[in-house]
């Protein structure tokens, strides 16, 4: 090949490469100009457990016979002058319970009622707005932490144990039916987002974390209490594997209304186990337990005596812990 032919060939190749780069750059600019931007993110959190995750906190019931004159209900706590500066946002300007426009809840309760809507009171096991669970404090904390909208998917059933009902696959034995239901309901709730939350239909749901609040039934059985640490480690590992996120932030709330230290130590130690400790947080709750005589349901120690302050502070602590884990994980990326 002559020198002139080689020069012409090199020139043609250079021209072709330049043309391709120009077309590529023009396409990128056109795409940006036409609004081809990534879909906004919806931060999703899976909440699971037994009755205390379902929610037995009393909102405003105050008759003397069944609710101890309203002592310790949420309304009394929030409306106390000393608490208004911190918690007054839970009330709207007209005095009604506030409804958030950035945090949403999906919860199919054990009675078969599907609850779906913006966060407020009432996302509890009963078909009324007079009870609430940890989701109120959790959602409030996460909504304040992040700019993106938040969806809490709650899966909980009363009187269920980790040793049997929520038994994870890697623990051996029969997989607990509630473990399977938890995963199935989570996936069903994701699929239902366009129908239940039309305003979020164009968002991309991203699972940000898992919050576990359970333990009473295991604490009533010595064997189950002693095995709790091992079963919790299996639960954390299996949920992460099942949902495709090896580093999924995982928060565990202590069963602080119970005196069984085998159980409570198992919860703490399970979170610290080297196999799952990364992105896992144990949240102590014992300090949130109030006296029965200062609570709506003095005979219901298994439900924190129905104390509104207790449930609110528990949820707030769980939500703050989750927010810190998620933020730290994102900063490390």
C-alpha cells in the first residue's frame, strides 16, 4: 500500500471515530434535554414482628373502666406543654392528628383488613384510629431524615414466636409459616404500589432496611429464649439472602417490657454476632417502659400497658437507628 493510500485510510478512520463521538454526545444531550432522567426513588422499609409491632398503643381512649381514664395515652403525652416543642408536629393546625405527605404505610392486618395510606395514627391491629404501633415513630424519624418519600410495609401477627412461627430456613427444621407470609406480603405490597399509592407509581422502590420487633412468645419458653440468639442470626442472614441484599440494614428492638434476660441478651448478642453484625443495630427499649398505673391498660404488661409514650419512643428509637445505618451505608459507597 502506498504512503498516500495509508494516509487517506488513517484520515478516514479518524474522521469516522470523530463522527461517532459527535453522534454519541449529541444523543446524550438530546436525552437530557428531553427529560430522560432516572425515576425518583421510593425508600422502602419492611417492618415485622408480633403483637407489639402490630400496635397496641392507645391514641385517645380515656374511659375510666377500660383505659384508666386515659392516663398514658398518646394524646395526653403529645398535648402536655413540656412535650409540645418536640412532638407537637403530630397534631395538625386544627388539632386533628397530622397526616404526612412524605411517608406511607401498607399493612394487611391479621383480621384481613388492608390499610394503606399516608402516615398517621390508626395503622394498628384494630380497625379503628384509636391505636397505633411503632410505625408512627419509625416513619416520623425516617421522613425527617431523608428527602425521598418513604413506604413502610408492615407484616405482623400476634402471639408468634421466632423459634417456631417465624423460624428462618437456615435454622433447620420446618420453616415458620409467618416467615413465608412475611416475605410473600412484602412482595405483594410492592406489586400493589401503583394501585394503593398512585402518586408513587412512577417511583423506583428500593428496599432500604428491615426492622424487627418481636420476642414475647420466645421469652415465655425457656428453650426458645436460650435459642433466640442463634435463631436471630439465622433470621438476619436469611432475610438478607431472600431479599437479595447481603448488606441490608437490619434493626432489632429489644423486648424491654419483659424480664427474661436470656431473651433480651439473645437479642443484643445476636445483633453483635460477627456473621451478621455489619449494618445491624440493636436498640434497647427498657427505658421506655412506664408504670402500669400511669398507663391506659394496667393489666397488659405484654403490650407495654398500652402506653402511648412507650410506643412512640420505641418507634422513634428504631427509626433513628435505621436512618443512621442507611446514611452510613450510603456514605460508604
